C-alpha cells in the first residue's frame, strides 16, 4: 500500500533525516523517537532505583508480600504506579522497536 505524503511533510522528513524517501525517513524518525523515549524511561527508572535501593521487580515483590505502613503513603503509592507504568511502557516500546528493526 502506497502512502501519499504532503509535500511539506516529505520535505521536513528529508531535512530531519537526510533521507529523500519519505517512507524510509519516517521509519528513521520513529526509530529515533522510540530510542529517545527509552532513554527517558531508563533515566526515570534509575531515579526510582536510587530512591528505593532496588529494581522495580524487587520493589513490586516487597509491595505485594509485605504489609508495611510506609507502602500506604501517597508518595509510595504514586511512585509504585508511576514506576509500574514506566516498566509497562518500556516493554511496549521495546516490542515496537523490535518490530521496526
């Protein structure tokens, strides 16, 4: 299936990537965007790992098996949900990245 690109979009894709074929240029942009997002996720995960001194999997195990009052604070619950979302997003993006390769 052929995709028709607006001229301005095709020009921008060429400017950004140096690739004259818009379909190839779009794949390059997508790969770069995914790589950038994965880097941002890794930085955020590193911050949580430093804050809690463990990986998300370890934190999740503690969260699910231990009953400590500190796990019920707003901050702890918010961090858990945020960290879990990062982990989920990472897995999804890695799947798309593998598909594009």
